[in-house]
C-alpha cells in the first residue's frame, strides 16, 4: 500500500467522541471492540508505518491517541474498521493537537472529563487498552511515557484532592438508584446479566449494601457465571434461561458486551413492576421496552443524572486537580524537549565507539595487546564525553540547535529519526 504523510512532521493528536456530543445510542454506533485491534493496527502499520497509536473505548467515550503526520488518514482507517462514514464520525468528535491533546489525555486519565466527575476507574481502562495495543507494536516510547504520566497524575490527584471522595463509577450509580428506589431489598430478586468488570463491580457494590441478597448471575459463558457465583456465594443460571429469569425478577442489571439489544419488548411478559438498568454501550436493552407501563428502564446517561447533585460538591476540587495536571504537563514537556536530543547523542556515541574500535584494531595489528582495564577505561571515556554533550544540550536549550548542527557536520553523524 502507498505510504501517507511522509513529508509532514509528526504531531500528537487526541480524537475524542464522548457523552458531551453523543448520547448512549450514538456512542454505540462508534464503539471500538477489542476484536478490532489486530486488524486496525495492521492497517495502520501498512499505510502509516511511522504512526504510533492506541484507542481507548469505554461506555462513555471513544478516544484515539496518535502520534502521526496524517490525522485524516487515521480517521478514515478508523471509520472503515468500525463501518461508519468519516463524515458521520466527524459530526461528533473533537480533535485536539499537541499541548491541548496532552492536556486532554491527562484530564481523561484522572476523571475530569468523565460523565461522572472524578471516575478514577477510567485509568484502569487506559492501562488495559494501551497494553492491548502495545502487543501490536503500534505504541512506542512517547505514548508509553504519556500513559505512565497519566497513571501518575491520576494517583496524585486521588491522594491529594477530594475529587475521589465517595464512589464515582457507573456501577455505583446503578446501585445508588436501586438503594433509593427499592424497599426491602433482601426480599427482592435481582438478576445481573454479564460478569465482566462493570458487572463484577456492580455486584460487589450490591453485596456491600444488601443483607442476605437474592442475586442471580447470568453470562453467555456459563463457566464465568458459575465461577463468580461460587466466589461470591450467589446463584447462577444458564443463558438459555435468560427470559424466564428476567420475568421472575424485580431488578435486572444488564452489563454485557453484545453489539445489539438482547432484551426487547416482546421478551417481557411479567405484569409486576420491573426495574431494568442497562449499563451496556452499545445499549443491550431495546428502547421499546419503555412502552410497557410496569417497566422502568435506565441507561448510563440516565444514571449519571441521578447522582449529579452529589458530584457538584466535587466541583470545588477541580482547580486543585487542574493545577496538578499543569504541573505534570510541564514535566512531560521537559522530558519531550530533552528527548529530541537522544538521536544525536546516540549517533555521537556510536561514532565514538567506531573510532575506539578502529584504534583497537590498529593497535592489535601492531602487535599491541589491549588489557581488560584499558578496554574498560576507553568505554568510560567514551561515555564521559557523551554525557558532556547530553548535559550541555539539556542545560543550554537555546544553543542546542546550533550545537547539534555543528556536531552533525563535524563528525558526519548519521542521526536516526525519532520514534
């Protein structure tokens, strides 16, 4: 395939599609599933071999973080992968560049951009998605350093501000709604469909607040439901019994990863009041269920509204968090500035190594033996000279460009392009 963007300078971009512009139904259309990773990464490697990228896909947002010279091609590749038109995708995205993109990533990492303010679970998802892409070879030192900086920022804000006070996850929002709207929960039949991370967190939150809970777990893979049920002392049912169990329940929580609805109006036959809470994106409970008078249906957007009042108190902590982000951003940019000196430093060191090896060969030809201590000394001298150059560049950034050009010319350095 033809390479794109070869004559342009790479920049760092963040492409963000979130709840701010797209509701749960729309976000579902642009969801990036883990099974897309290998195909997407392969296409990026073929078309844009110099691009470094990873995708973050959660229930509230889809983010693309890319170091690339051709952001338009990235958008086209992504849209082709998820089978949407680029024009449709652009309606709902924000594109951040360079420093604003870095700041956006750090804000996402610490929960300042979350639908539920201060949701620190997001950083776990960042780590998971980055690890998946790292295996494909599409990340690199810059993105790895940035993700590590996001982890540090999240920890610092969590430990030094009150932004994390109280529970902040969508799973807690579901539990909070159930606790407020269902009396005598010990005698209510609760069904949890899906035993992934969100389902697991929701279940654990329920167990903290309900004495002698009557909870049944269902998962498409029976062994996963069985293992979780045994671990938590709960009941489980085969997926084939899904609708029978739903219609016998008082509360049903759906936390599956199906690409379409698994519960529709025609599946509901019970006449008693039933609360359906859909934590899935794409949504896994069809909207037509709302037409049934005995059904209360909530999705992730509805849930966030039920606890927004609680999080208003956290807004006073936002300036503290933003100050930490600016400090970390400054630190990252210092690292980034210094990192651009690495190729010339490596090239200079390689040239010193070449000169050293040449001199050793010359001495050996003249029957001169080189002792181990002399070899070690020559290595130390080469490292000392290299360190001098590195220190000078870092301490004199205003003279760095002139110095680098001088060294390139003087030593005929072959400087590799930064990755």
